[in-house]
C-alpha cells in the first residue's frame, strides 16, 4: 500500500507553504494550502515587458508522528514547490507551480508495518487571473483552488474557471471545476475503490451571492456535484449531491469576529445497488474574542454539526449500508479541521471546542520574537445517531459520547521567508469505543522556507 494513500487526509488538511492568511475553513492554527492567494494583487501597469518572469522556491520539510492502539507511524516529508509568475498585460497574470513531495518512513508498526517510502511529482497550480482595473470584475481559469462559503462543501484544487462581480454592497461568484485530470495519488475527492484506482472524476458547479452591511457579510450558496466515474453494475458507487446554504461572517463590538453557516444536502447515492435519496444537513460556526491587553490573547469557540444515518458508519465512502432508501448522513467535498489527533469527518457528529492563543513575547523589543504565538484547545465530540459510527467506522458502540481532544501549537515567523511550527494533539476515546481502546496521538514539526 502506498503511503501517500494512507495519510493523504493528513496532508490535505495540514500541509502547505508559508502562508498565514486563513479562511473560516481552516482552524487558525492549521497552515492553509491556498498558496495562490498571495498572487491575487496586481498593480496597474504591470506587464511582461516591465516585469518579465518572476520565480521562486518554497521548501517545507517536516516530521509527523502518529500512534494509536492498532498502528504506529513515524514519517518525514519534504515538500518542494517551484513557482513562476508573469504578467500578460495590465491587471492579468499567469501563475504556474510544480510540487515534489518525498515522504519517507522512519518507523512503522502494526497495521502500517508494510508501508513504504514514496515520491510524488505533480502540477500543483497553473492558471490565468485577469480583472478590471478597479477589481469590480475578475475571471480566473485553469488549475487552482476553488472554495465556497466556509469551505465545508468545497475547498480544493481542480481544473476549471471562476467569475466574480464585486460592488460596495454585494458580490456574485460563479465557478465550475473538474477533478478527473488531477494526479490520482493526489486527488482528495475519492469516495470509492473505483475513485482510488482511476482518480475521482467529478464535476462541481455553483455560485455564491454575498451582501455586505456594517462589517457584516451575509451570503447564499448553491453547489452541484456530478459523479462521472465508471460504474460496476454489481456494486454501484455513483454519488451525486447538491448543496444549498446560507451564512454570515463579520466583526462586532470591535473585538469579536464570527462565522456561521448552515448547509442542506440533497441528491442521490447507493446502498448496494439500490438507489438512495440524500437528505442531510450541517452547521459550521465559530466565535473569536480578541482581548486588547498584554500578550494579545484570543479566546476561540467553535460549534459544528453534521447529520448522521443509522445505516451509515463510514463517512469516507459514498455507499451506505443496509437497504434503506433514505440517506441522512452528511458527506462533503471540502475541509473541516477540529482536532489534530482524531481528524474528524463532520458526519454523524457534534463538535464543541474552546481554546485560547497568545503572543508570549508581544511586548519584546525584538520584532522576530513578537511574531511567536502559542495555542491550546479542548474539543468535545458527540454522535448524532448513537447506533452508528463516525469517520471510517470508529466509535461503533451504541453510545453518544465519542471522546475528548486536546491540541497545542506553536507558530514562529522568524523572518518573512522563514517560519517554524509545532503541532501536538491527543484524542481520549469515550464510551462509544471499546473500554480497552487507548488514546490516539499526533505530533508534527516543520519549517517553511521561501527563496
């Protein structure tokens, strides 16, 4: 078994280059993989004639340790991303980035004892971005990151196009993308053995309408997903979903920021060879309190929920178990981060977390020390449907309490082109697990360098 396929969810959620700009999708102490966001700004008058080709290299070496009752895995990863950018004409540019990731095994035991080191080379990004001189109208086309709302329903790479119109009080955005051209070992949209073997072939199309008022954003979104994978007539895995959502985000009372999103999912899937109708929903919300005192403390609260189904215990596959023709288990194609150790899929689950962060050297005379931050967070996990499991069938006992998680992080932006980070998480299983189940631990440390 290739190691990239084993820990791909970890890579998708946690790994990136030297970025700190976050969306609501990402816990503020996870690095965002949206490295193309830095290249959105275009100065009027820039062109190939006066700028030529800009280029650079981002390196991200790191180590990852994971341990549970049935496995132990200690690996190192070296990400190298070579990028080039050129202005085509005023307010337009072409950006290309190639990624090489080498993942080596230091030690592996139990269920991971047969894994081997692997290397992956991929065309990470390649797109054209153009906009009007005032930025009121933008258009991008190619392989890039596409996201909607908090990023729960969609947040990842694809080949497609995106159009947006922006005003002082509103914005409208339309997007379409296809996943079948992505390298199959680096394709996060798979939900079946067929997807793993061939690479997931899905089409996404949708839009967002946003309205702004007094530092608040209110939005509506819609997204359709169409599964184009080949079907085995003896075991159908086709999964077609539509998502409809509403959300809000903003700042109030100067020191508070929030986000809240509700998603309703409909569509069709299969239980065996019997077609099922999907009716599921989810909530993703959070509140941050920035306290204006020494050390710049921030208090963070989060609540998220994804509906479950008594005939679905695996939220990483498209198929439901049993013969029921109704599927209320929430399945999504975006990202959700709520614990380094458990790494939960937001299906059949309530997630409640509280945490705090600070800058321990905020009052230092050293500009570099000022940029260090620490975070600690507690998370409580509970089932929606007690008789079913979560994630990949975990927590299968007929109990509601899944467990608790503790996370800690250190971030240090030493220079503008050099940063260091450490993440640690532990998950303590609750009554939904067998009584002898031990805790799960996760640790990661690495640096980001830009040239």
